[in-house]
């Protein structure tokens, strides 16, 4: 899975999203809660709809090069 040009590692999603500069564990958890995704899922277990929901929520935040 890639978000904003960054490959998300195959870890639990709550920690994998911290690979994006500007997203820490608490922001990652809030994104996943808003997308109604289990925090214990691994990145490769996400469906395409779940990935798109995460991308949509992250696009609304200031991350990576925008910081």
C-alpha cells in the first residue's frame, strides 16, 4: 500500500501509518477509528475500500512535504 508516495510497511496499521511524516501513533489511531478500521489489522490485510478510506482521511491533513 502506498500513500503520498510512501510505501506503508506490513505492520499493524496503527504503527505502519507512522511511516508518514506528520502522523504519530495517536493521529494514526484517530484516522483508523474515523475510518472504522480495526487497529490490530496488518497493512496487507486491508481491503481496497479500507485503503481508500484511509487515503481520503489523510489527504485532509497536513503531512509529508506540506509540513
